[in-house]
């Protein structure tokens, strides 16, 4: 079982021009793709870049302005192991021109925004199910 403290959070900026392509990459899970046979799945699993499956990670993609960031960019919050993040960055570099790691200032702002959003959602669920 993966411990939560073994995960890291990173934020990547993506321009409007590639956001739809990024969304597709984030949502795609080859194990759910009915067009792939077992051999194709084995080949994907053996390829370090293609085995980067974002759909199995914790992530969020938000427009900068919705988080109070004065930018037309979108920001990808990704929480995963350091090993996965390293492979993800390699994949980003090969498949995307506009996906880059956010500046430390923006990264902290996005992480804080996402974590605050999650905390509020958890409080809401607690209230619904008889919690605080």
C-alpha cells in the first residue's frame, strides 16, 4: 500500500492551445481501452513513457483565473510518487510544447487552492453524513 507521505505535489502550466490534448492524456487509461488487445497492453506497460497513466493518479486541471492567478494558462496539479513525476515530465517534454512546470510561487498558490478546495469538500461530506 502506498503511503500518503510518499507522494509529492507538483504543478504544471499549460497554454490554451494544448489544454484539450492534455485533458485527453489525463483521462486516458489503456486498460479501459477496448480497442487494445493483451499484446498491445503488454507493450504499453513495457514502455516507460507510455506507461505513465495520469488517470490513476490524483490530479486536477484548473484555469488560472478561477484560482486568482492573472494568467490565461491552465494549471495541472499532480500528486504522485517522485518516480511517476519524473516519468510524467519526460512525457510532457516529448508530447507537449506548452506544458512546463510552474514557477515555485504559482505552484504553491495552486497547491494551496486545491488543498483548501479538498478540505472544504471533505467538511461538506462530513456534514452530510452526520459529521461536524
